[in-house]
C-alpha cells in the first residue's frame, strides 16, 4: 500500500492546510479494523466528521440520510423524487423540473450496486487504501493543487461548480482519474461547518504522491 499518510502530512505542511486531507474508499467489503459510523448523516457531514473530529469509519447505504451521497457513490439507484426533478424544483433550486432533470442527469455517478461500503479517514492516518483524497482548502491553496497537477502533465484540473460534492469531488475523480475542483453546492454549504472562502478538490489516490511532491516544489 502506498504510504498515503506520509504524503498527507507533507501536503498539509506544504500548503499550510488547517485540516487534514480526507481519504475516501469505495468497496464491496469493509476495510479491516475500521468501525461502522454510529449514526446516519449526510455525505458532506461525513467529511466534517473526519476533518474536525479526526474520526475513521465506514458507511453502508443506510448510513446516508441524503440520497445524493448514496446514489452518486454507487450504493443505490437515484430515488424517483430526485430523478424526476420535482423535489429540487420544490426546494427552489431550479425554475422547472425539466431544468432540474437535465442538471441531475449530467452529474457524474458511479453505477448503482457496485459499491457497498464507503469509508472515510484522515489521510494522514493511513487506515486503508483510498480511491480518492478530498482536500478542503481556500482558493489559493486550491490553485496550487491544480498547478501541481499540471506541473508534469500539462493537464488542467476540471471544475465542476454545479453538482453536489458527493458527485464532483468523490465520484468524478474516481471515474475519470482526473483532479476535480468544486465551489461546493447548496446542500454542502448548508449542512457543513465550512467557511465562505473554502473550496473542494478531489484527487484520485494514484495521483496523490505526485501532486504532493509538486506542491512542495511550487512552495519551496
């Protein structure tokens, strides 16, 4: 297993991150020696539980109180009330169900039933092999992460400013193998303890070491 814990600490120090990067794993079996989350919450709140409380845990579909997290991350099909666009329209997020449905259908989503367990931990603890590492940071720190991705590859990080973060910084990096940044979404900013100037960056685990090393070069 790659030594993600070492690189998580190095990235936190190089970028002067206030909170640790969050390791996320999609699996069909729970990671060994990791406990199940004790009470159901939203995907976005799980990120807060890791970064503020330093907790490590795995979740099942029943652990998620928001359909967005469980359906974006491959645990279940999207519920009918979300798929039709009616619910988001009634919330006032879209002017018509048509607009809401168009938006929903364009969001990255892991195939339903291909994930049974979604696990979270501070990446610096190295509790399990992650698939994606999420960094919550300010805009300048996010810019440096995107520059670090481009340093050797010349590739641009993709911005997904509309989809919920469970889709944009968890499912999308997992599916595409690309670094994805997001300004967040209405739900996440409502339910998380997050500052107005903080953004989200999702990094495929296989790129994490390279990006960390390039951050150190850029910040040297």
